[in-house]
C-alpha cells in the first residue's frame, strides 16, 4: 500500500493510521455513532494522519455527493471521545488518540480540475474568433 502525500513517517505509524481509518469507516457504516445529525448521511473516511506519539489523529472525512457539512463535522466531533476510546481498545493502543475531524476536500479539488480541463478542451476544439467576430 503506497503512502500518501510524501509521508516519510515510520511504518508503524502508517499501519496505525490505516487501521484507524478502517475502524472509523466501519463504525460509521454500521451506524455506531448514534447521533441524529448523521442520519441519512453517507460518510467516507478518506485518510487519517497520526502524530509521531500516536496521541493525536486528524481524520479527513467526506460526505458522499457533497462537501462535509458543518453539522456532520460537529456530530463527529461530539462523538470523538467515544470513538477514540473504542479505537484504543480495538487496536490495543496505550493511549486513546485525540481525534480531530476535518473535511476532506480532495474530491472537490479533483472535480474543479476536471471541470477546468474539460473547459480547456472545449476552447481548444472551438475555432478562435477573428477580431471582427467571424470564425
């Protein structure tokens, strides 16, 4: 499995981050975060980055088909303590990590790049107009 964003951290840190990502995704899919603000939302845990001491983790989350809403982010933040405790037990970590949930904007950036490329191809395919307005 390739590391992302030029991550040069230790292999253990990478394994723990990936294990956290998988577990958090499982918790969300199974509806184990009991918060009505998350009802009907399909969330994706795109990436988890952990500090060198494994005590802090930044969780990048996206909502299917739209940017992560502030309401969903607040619901996840409210459940962070319970989720961290569960992660520590399930992954046999010495400390429960402090989880920070942030919106993963990679999908939005990819859409924006795709739209710009499509517009550039369309402009290239259309003959340039002359100064008097004729093609």
